[in-house]
C-alpha cells in the first residue's frame, strides 16, 4: 500500500522558539530509560536533538533518527558530536540491535503504527527496552474536533491510541508491557498567539489548499470558538493527553514455532 505523505513541513526556528515545551516535558521521560553508561540507544523522532544530547550526557552511545531532513540538519549543527540520520519510524533499520529505543512526542505522527512497532522490536536486543510517550486517545480533542469539523476527518494526520489498543500492538509484536499510563497534561501555549501558532506549526495538513486569507479566517474562528474551553488566565492551554509506555522485548517463544 502506498501511504499518502502528510503535508507537514518543520520550521526549526519556530519549533525551538515557540514550542520548546515538546522536549522540556520529555526530560522526565528520560528517567524511565534508566541509562547505564555504555548502553546503545536510538532516539526515534529526535527532532532538534535536545533530548538526544541529554541521554548522551548520561553515558549512552546514542543515534538520533528523524524523518525530517530540516530537523536532522538542525540537530547535527547543534550537537555535532552525536550521529543523527534521516529515516522513518515505520521503515528504519539498524545494523546491530541496540539496548534501548526512546521516543518522545513523535509516534503520533506515524499512522502506520504497527510497522513502527515491528521496526522498533527488530532494532532491539532481546531484553531491550522501549520507552515512549506521545499523544493518546482524545489528545488535544477540542482542537482536533474544530479542525476536523472545518476541514474533514481525512485531513487528520495523527494517531492517538488508547492504552488497550497500543498494548495489543506491542504484545502482538514481541513485547511485554511493563508500564502504561494515559494522563492529562494541560499544556500552556506560549503567548496570546499560542493557539494560532500551534495550528500553523502542527496542523498544516488541515490547511492544505487554502489561501492565506482563508487560513487567517480559520485561525480567527478557532480563537473565537475555542476561547471558552481553552483560554484561561490570559493563556491558551491545550488539552493534551499523553500515553506513556515502557515495554521489554521478549525472547522468541520457540514453542510457538512448532
Ligand atoms: C503532542 O505532542 O501530543 C502533539 C503535538 C502536535 C500535534 C499533535 C499532538
């Protein structure tokens, strides 16, 4: 099957100046990795590399992978001592299996979720650990509902699974789930223009084919319609819901092959 390309271009300057919470929140996730010096790690969907660097600072041998060439170029220029490469979560492979795969705020961009889980499993040693956090069921539901109503469900680029849906994917692809949680994480969007900047940064596939006047109208209407639910104490607060998982790659069950 040919998977349609989602229209999403990453402006790394905007990403870093207005959306730095993406990796600032991700710092806590690193604790779950429990890095031991010398371990080999992949940071899948590494963006501009800030968390990749933190994991390296803990003593890991890390490679950052991202499907966007602009992100990889920015990451490489910021952290030239780290290896970064352009590759896709649903099709990447590594020469030698690694100890751990880490992924923050990336896998909701990969609707081919089962392919990604298979690639992650193949990239890990037996006993290797997968730690990830991304948007879960009903993530940014008010914004999604608004954009889908305005532009159609088929424009939605995101995969926001429930715990049970993601647990089944992991368990049917050789993982044992040790920890899973779906939690609400209301997220302050920077400045009075926070909502429009969020839509312009992350919701580009909903804006395809629109003129700049039409986009401006859509943004103004979003600010009007979503104000009652998302604007509090002079700030836009997006209704994030995160899924966080820790899973371990199981040995192949030789009895199931008989
Ligand atoms: C998230 O981090 O949950 C997210 C970011 C951008 C678009 C959708 C979800």
